[in-house]
């Protein structure tokens, strides 16, 4: 008989953006510390097939998976917290479900029947969840013991109604002992005296119960810990035991949320509700869970310590919404804490560095340049469209000329090539074909195999191999050593344009070395490193997608080491975490 996966549904009420993703990820992490195998699914009720065509300013970062799936940023949280590899099927959207049902209708699968939301759409949702919930997500190949399902949106939204109904039916399909509902709600602090109010949560739970779902656990977001009597009041009016009401108040960092939940008894509640103690887990796997928890506590402890700060300027074009670069921020945090530093990020809007801003808004212009010049390191992330590109070129120029550690990701690598071609190689008209189609000197060109008409899912996406060159220059490079002197690395991509291979020899002759190229053809530039510079690295891929709290991404690690003056010592093999009770880097 096949093993029955247990399901934990995480819903949200009162407001959007309440933190369901962090609660889901933290719950999954706690279950992993017991030695359980955990997977995750994110349900997004929008009609888009995937997140690939959404603006980062509208919906936050588009996260890319190994299989090329462009998904919601919460799947990035799941991968980082649970250290799993998810697929595009782990992100369900209304568009995907309706497309599947309509395709079946056109094939004649429902011949003679009226296709309706109930039962056809709701059955498709349940089938999808059950199928993906049983898919292995780690190298061990173990079938998941538990699947965390985050239900996007807010209870009561029209667009999420079919998913709520599907979950109502699903609880009976899998059985009482295999279904647990965590409802994340808000306990606001209002008034001059800062009194906590429970009415919004009461109303949200009432709406949820009216739709046929009763929460087993309440995770209540608030600025402060519960006041006396609040837990008991919520228990009484929401019909859950006091021990099943959790205060998820603001704490030092998101990395402390699992600790906060564990201290309040989350593991005991889940074990009792889902009969987890009946599962058979080997001693070896239990020990792995204990080790994971010890390392996580050490990581969170470092986050709370008063460490020396390293300032990194992120020069981007979506800086007004930090979630647009959430994986980049996490990559910096992970690297910083692994080298015993506190990260201080200065957000620089790329267009503010351009001369036009000096005339239009001198204060904003000088403030942007002040942040850039004062930074210990500069990071230019990916992006699309022409706005702010010349500002990114200026940031790369500053880093090169003033020996400031630099990491360019995707477009950040491309602007570094444009700047170098213009100012070192004498190609003053060098430009990207993305912004100047038909330009005389295209340093960056459109990839020939990419579809020029269809936008969704047509870029070079997903995990691709990059091979380090066999040359002495490549083998001496810092980035090669940071990757553990591996001949080949696999990283995730998301781009339509690439470095023009026709100008590579001229760039390398002047000192810009392309030490890593694609393993398939050897003609696509993947990694560059500048000669005679403390750390000037560009990568065509997105290393931020594979960063983990306990295993930071090598390009980010190199940037933080260089910016904090530790890179040379690290490359010589010196210990950086000697005073830590638990060494973090796995």
C-alpha cells in the first residue's frame, strides 16, 4: 500500500501579505527537524499561467526553478527553508487549472457532460495537489511525509473560492488524520494605549467556517506578543484550544520565526493532530534533523548578534519594492552571516545615477551617488527594459575604476561588458541590441533560438551547465576557487540576450576574462572576471535562486568576503568561523 502523504493547508485572513509564506516555510522546517520529508505547493488564484509575465513592482520577484518554471517568490522561500528542489507543478494557478480542464473538454474527456466549477474544477485542483504532494523533491528520492499547501489570497476573495471549496472536499478525500489547517490572521494593535484587537481574526475565522473549513491552528500576526487574556479570548470565540493559538509577533528576523513557533509548542500540536509519532523514521534521519536544528539556531543567533557591518549598494530599477529582489537580499544575508558580518543594504535606483536626474532632481542624484561611493561593494541585479541601464553602466564603471568589489547578475554582467567595451576597448558606441536594435556595435545580442513574438516562458530558462575554461587564467580566478574548483557548475538562467561572441577575444585581450562558458556549445559567455581587481565578477545566470541559509551562493560569498576584506584569507584556506559553536557552511 502506498504511503499516505499528510497535508497542512495554510490560509490567510484579514489582509493580504500577512506572512503565510513564512509560516508555511517555518512549519515545514520544524517538521524537517523531526526527520520528516517535506514538500510544498503554492496556490496562486490569478489567471496567469505563471508569474513570468508579471511586473516585479506588481507582484514581487519572479523565481525560477530548475525545470525553467517561472513561479511565485514564495517557492523561493520553500526551497531555501526546506532545502528542496521544486518544479513548476508545485505552483498552481487558476490559469493552469482552467487550461487543463478546458483542454480535457476539447479532447472529449467530459463528453456529454456539462463542465462546471464543481465538480470539474475542484476535482482538478484536488488531483493536482495529491499528485504533486507525492512527488520526491530531494536527492534521496523519498516520498514526502508531509506536503505544505499555501493557499494564496485572502479568505473571502472571489478568485480563491474554487480553491477553498476544493480544500473543503479534500479534507474528506485524505481523511481527518491527514489534513490540518493553519489559518494566519492579524491581531492589530490600535489606539493610544496599544490595545490588541481580536475582532478581525474572529470575523476571518467565521468566514472560513462558513465556507466549510475549520482551522486547527491559528497563527496570529501582531507587532507585539499576546497581551494577557488574548490567547484565551481567541480560543473561546474561534473554537480552538488555547495551545493551538500561536503568537507570531515581530522578532529580530524571519529566521527566528521557526524558533518562535517551536517554543510555543507547534511541533507538539502538529504531532498530535496528524499522528506524526506513528510514522516510521530511521535514527539516522532523526539525527540529520537534530543537526539541521542546531545549525539553524546558530544561524539565527548570528543574525541577532552585533556583528561588524558590510555595506552593499544594490543598483536596480525596481528598488521601490524590496520584494522585487528578495532572493538577491537573501543571498547577501546568507553570505554575510556565514562570514560573520551584518549586511547593510543601500538601495540605489539606477536612473538616479544618470545625468538627466542631476538636472531634474539634484538632491536625489547626489544622494544616489553618495550611497554608491560609500559602499563596500556593488551589486547590479537583473532586469528588463531600457530605463536605468546607463545608470547601471556608470555603477560598473565606478566599481572597475575604484577597485570596489562588484557582482553583476544577468543584465548586471551585460552592462559591465558594455562599459568595458566603451571605455577600455575603444568601442564608444557599444550598446545592447535589447535597447538599440540594429545598433552599429552590439556588445549584447539576441539569442538566435529565442522566440521573438511570444513572451511567456520563451526565454532561456532553468538549470544549465556552465563549464570553467581549462586555461591557467580560469583556474587562477577567484570565482573558480569559490566554486570549490569544480570543472562544471549548474545554475539557473532567465534571459533572452547574451554577450556577442564576436567581440570576446578583444575584451579578453584587454583583461576581461570569460572564465566560464556554457557546456553545450562553449560559445555562450557565462562567467567573467576582471584581471587585477579585488573582485569584479559577472554571471549570466541567477545565482540567487540557489542560495541557502546554511550554504550560501559562491558569487555572493565572494562579494561579501571581498567587501569585508576577507577574500584572500578565505581563498588561502583560513578559517573564518572559528569562534562559532556550530560551523554553518555545509
